[in-house]
C-alpha cells in the first residue's frame, strides 16, 4: 500500500470540469471525505454555496475571473492561455494524487492543454471520464479531432466511461489503450436504490403523467419527432399530464400551436433541479428518452429507480443491457409513429408496467448499484492508479 495510507493521510484528488452539473456532483459524493481530500476546478456556471468542497477560482491580479474565463475558455486566445496558466499554478500548489476530469470536452481538454504547455505530467495520475457517447460519436469522423482525442486518451492513466463502445472508437482512432485501466460505470456513480424507491408515488399503473426531460433539439437527440409522437398518441392517452423539461429552441413555439385540450395538459419548463426532476419521475408513468446518440443514459437508470417506464432508442450502447418489454420500450428517435405506439402501450398496459418496474429494481441493483459502485471506485482509484510500482 501507499506510504500515505500508513500515515493515515487522505488521498488528494482534484476534479476539473462542469462541477455545477448534478451528475458531476453525484460522482464526487461517492467519495468518503475521511479518505479523500477533495478539491475542484469549475468550468462554467457558478457553484451553489451549499457545495461542500473547496472550489478553486481561476484568478489573476486579485480579480475573480473564474466564470468569465472558463465560460469563454473554448473560444481560445489569451483568455484560454490565462486559464491554463492559472490551472497549472493550482495543480503545482495542491499536488493532487489524482486529477479527475469530467468530459473530454471541456474538462479533459483544459487539463491536457495545461499539462502539455506547463509540463504537469509528473504531478498526479490522470483519470479521464467520458460523457456517454457525445464526446466521441461525431468527432471520431473528423481527422484532426480524432487525432487530438486519441492522444488525450493515450496520455490518460485511466479511463472511465459508461459503455464499452467508446473503446472500439478509440481503437479505430489509433489510441493505444491495451494497458490503460478502465472502469465501466454510470456517469452519476449509480443509483441509491432505497432512496429512489421512496420517491414512488403509487404503483406505476396508478400514475397518469409523462415526463420528457430533454425536450429540445440537439445533434444528439431530436425533439420534434417526440412532440409529433405525443400528438399522434394524444387521442389514446388523454387525459394525462405531460411535463416537458429543458424546453428550449422551437419546441415551446410548436406547443403553443397545439389543440387547446392538449396544450392545457402540457407543462413546459426549462432548468429544473435534479432533486425535483427525480420527484417528478416518481409520479410519472412514462419517461421519454429517445435519442440518436447516447452512452447508457443516467436518466434511464433514474426512471427505472423511480418505477417509471423508460422509452429509449435501440442504440448499440443500450441494447446489451436491457430488453423489451422486461425493462424498457424501444423506439427510434426519428420515427414518431414508433414512439407514439410505445407511448400508447406504456400508458395502457397496467400489468406490464408494474411487472417492468419490479424487474428494473432488480436490474439496477445488479448493473447500477451506487453502494457497490462506491466500493468499486475506491478500489479502482487505489489499485489502478495509486498502488506502488513494484517493478
């Protein structure tokens, strides 16, 4: 074991990325503060004052530039160089045992550029955590980006992701990862099953609401086919409540044009705290998650934990883990008729949705159990990264 372990010293770990993300915070919460000295470098939105760990501000000349600089970090230029310089100062002063970056973009990129420019390779072991499928899916086909991301992966001391397909992508991009420790785990660290079960508001068959947590257009998922599916299904599922979250772009505009009875049943919201989203899942019968690109959706596990029926797309990262109708209903994102058909079935087949909910509690206990993942992560950090070199 490490000499630091004999001296009862905590392992120093620095997280870099969008720390405001509920998924990042859920991951950080896996770690025991008696074993880890946890600090963070935040990119993007401000962090809540209730966040329990020190968050470094990227400062210069006494001015707090953290959010301003980090928000424009990816633009490049002098701002970017200044952020990298200040990150190098933070790392040299803290001397972390582990540097854990969230996402190849932006956390991995910020750290890699600072690491290369300021010769930080000998300070700490680097854990590169990917964001599902979005980090690689499109960029792997762009030669300059594929080369950069392949180099990033090859330099990391360990890689964390929620699916195995990413390693196939890396292999085709030329990354040499045969000896790189890897951990396949949910991006949030997994489900606290008893806590999620407490959110159940009646049996799924007793519920009458639908939750669509990503009601927007993006390269990774398309919202208009899902909205069209709801329009098709509406005569067969009304009356019910449809909750649309993160509803931006054109989705709210189209909702305004719906028939009055349907429009009156839709609640459109934008940013909603994760705790409130999970409470809504506990009262939802169906959670709509069709997508074009994904790893293993955290929201799929969360819907299962809350007893709701996930409608997901049959992506290569998802189909090895779940089956229909034992765990989910499948529908391709660009096919509103398929989505509508599964919505109607999920809203009408009481026996199947109740049986599915019980099957899913067993599935997440086996595949995404937070209690077991917490122990696995500690072993991963210790054995894969921190054990002494006996060679």
